[in-house]
């Protein structure tokens, strides 16, 4: 669906040349919700702008839905061709970017006007979209009369007006409160399921990735440092930055801070972090081991995440008791689909 | 007529000239205003579109136009009037009267208005431009459907500012032979030492400026975050 090969983009600024996007390769499948996460300055916003050529790449290859958008060794879209291709790629933004002097109707109708469609066709399509986003009663409102979440809904409807196959979302929930974020994310998920639209999401919040993405790329200094299924990444993160992002989205991530503040003492036993995969979450494994090995488990932190692919549990606990029994316990856990990390 | 005689006897004596001068000022204002509006808007748009990170960057066009605008902005109007006399003569046929004043007025007004339009358009959120691009809008589409559309309240404000400064310019043109209220105030008020004529001219100009400002402010307010005429969809 979306192929990105060896994509590069540099910017010149006062301090010299900055590699905003460095040798990025990503393959996004049809109908997938793909996340790209990174801190600000990681190059993720530049990357998404390269996809519809709002920024021009330095070198590499981009194709979307079988159409070559950019190829440094071949043909690159320009002028009218580019404008037509952009109609097949919707985009939503952090700051909504609606026209303040146009009503909700006219904002959504923007991409439909001057395309040879009749007034009636446009009106029907806009109403269809309003129904999809659940704002039929706001048809004659101006953006200044809407809440942030409603504005983003209108922006989504506008982006979908010309039936794009791809929706690019650039930090679309970053300016919203938690409730509005939640509702926008579920709307995106619903659109993905209903319309089969491929969605690319740029964010700095792991909770966004966790809630709706199938796969994710982690970006740092312009490069993709880790990529994979969201479930796999959460269950088994490799790079420090990925771990940091995951910790930021889970109560279990508080562990480091608690340890720093000496709020947990593991003098009585071993402090361990257990990660339960989707095959282990449902089992009564904790009571089983305390019965079987006669050890005590003191649960410090615990969390269950419902990812798209399944549930993922994590727990920080202090296992205390006879040294040999503790060792046996940990071996047993490791053999029953639980990832064990001894912290202290 | 009687009450005019009682409060401004000299004005009453020259009332015909007064009315004539109002008409001249009005004509200068109207014609140079319309021409300047069209040209200034066009130049302002060109500057915004062709600037370095504009929607159609073109360094050559931008820099040439930018320098021309700066050049004419730098010349005081009175000097510009004299400087342009040969050009005015060759184009209009005369350098005096209302006809001769319009060309220099346009030269004096356009650079000012161009800068004002440029400033108004550059206040349009670049995010809106980016969104329009992402929806496949071309250069013309973005100019009319985003820049000019979203900047309407600001454009109204700068038009009023420019119109008011243009009134000032017309009186200066009057001083060098274009007629109008400026010439009337100088020739009959100052020249014949009739202070009542000067007072009336000041009062009249004050009313016109306040009126313009009032209408402009109301229009700008009614076009901020909404369109002036609201179409309802069922």
C-alpha cells in the first residue's frame, strides 16, 4: 500500500545540516493502522509530510496505492498530477486547520467543490460524512463554535470527502483533552474497520499506538530504530527509547521512579518484572506458584493492556522465601509463557 | 443657507467652490482608490505567493517587485508628485486637475496598500495553506479559497487604513494644482485668511474619516470567524 524506500531529507539551519529523515524504509499494508512514534525533533512529522510531498525528499522512493509519488531515480509527481494524487491521500493535523470563515458544511465541501460535482451531489456527500462523524446538527456552525474534538471530527470528514485510500494523521490528538482523544481514536478505528482505509499515525504518545495501531515504527534522530507488531514491541521491546515509550504508557513504568525514591524495598526477596503474553493473561498463575513452591509474592505494580492483537499483562512483584524455591519459581514462570526480568 | 452664513460667513460666500472642491476630492479618492485597490491587492498576492516559502516561490519576481515597492514607499508624496509630472503628462496628457492627480495618487497609494495586503495575507495560518495543499488545491485555488477568503477581515481593516491615508494624499495633490478640499482650504482658507473655511474643511474630513473607520470596523467584526452572508443548509 505505502512503500517507503531509503528515504532521506535534510534541512539546513543556522547550526548546519540536520538529517530530519535518514534512510527510512517502511512498508505499510493495505487497511492497516500504522503508528510512527518519536520525541519532538525525531523527524516523524517531516516523514509524514514527505509522503504527500508537502516537503520534498532529497532522495529515496515513495509509492502509495501502486502510484509512484516520488522516485529520486525516476519520475516524481508534479503540478496537476500531484494535486490529483493528493486527493487520494487525506491528512489531518494537530491544529485542525479548518477555514475559520467557513461553516462546517463548507469546510467539508472544500475538496468537493470545483471538481465538476453538482450542488446536490456535494450536499449529499457532506451529509453522509456528517453522519459518519456524528455532527449532523452542527452543519451550519463555524469552527469557533466547536470544541477541539468536534473540530478534529470535521477535519476528518473533510479529509475523507474525496474518498481517499490513505489517511495521514499528524499528531491529530495531541491538542485534545483525554476524552476527546479517546473519541477521536475510536472514530479512526471505526473508519478503518468500516471503510478499510489505511491510516498512518504520527504521535509522541505510546497510549495512542497502544489503543489503535497494528504496527509501529520508533523514530530517533531521523532514523527508524525499531519496527514491528505493536503487540511484539510491547511484549518485548529492544531499544532503550522503545522501553522508555512503553513505560510512559503503563503504570508499571513508574517502577524506576519508585526505586529512585526508595519507595520499594526488595530486601526480603527478589524484585522481578513479569510480562504475561496473550496466552498467559487468563491463567491463575500467581496463586498457582505460591501454592506449588511455598513462596510469597508481594505485588508492587500491575497492569493489563488491551492491544489490537490481544491482551498483555505486566507486573512488578517481590518474590520472597527460600532461595532455591525462589529460583524454581522463576524458572517455572519462564517456562509458562511469562517473560521474567530480575531487577534486584 | 442662513445658518451657514451665521456660523461660517466666508464659507457661505464661496459655497460653490466648496461644493466643487468636495466633488474633486471625491473623484480623486474614488478613481485612485479603486485602481490602487486592484493593483495593490494583486501585488500583495504576488509577493505572498512568490516569497521564499510561499506556494509558488520565485525569487526573481519577488525581489524585483519588493524593491519597486520599497523604492516608491521611500519617496515622500510631495516629491513623488513632482517627480512623476513628465510621466503623468505623457500618459494622461495633463499634470494638473483631478485627471493629472490620479496617476501620482495611485503611485503613492499602491506601495502602501501592497505592504498592507502582504501583512494581512501573511497572518493567514500556514497550517490552513498546508491543509489546502494536502487536499489537492493548486496555486489559484489556495489564493482565492484560502488566502483571500480567510484574510477578509484583515483586508477590510487595511483597506480602511489605506483609504484614510489616501484622503491625506489627495489634499497634498490639491496643494500642487489638483483642486479638491486641500486646495480649497489653502487658497480660500489660508490664502484669504478665512479661518472658518479651514475649520469646516477639518470638520468635514473628520466626519468622513470617522465614518469610514466605523463602517470598516463593523464589517471587519462581522466577517471575523464567519462569512458576512450566511447560507443555511438543511
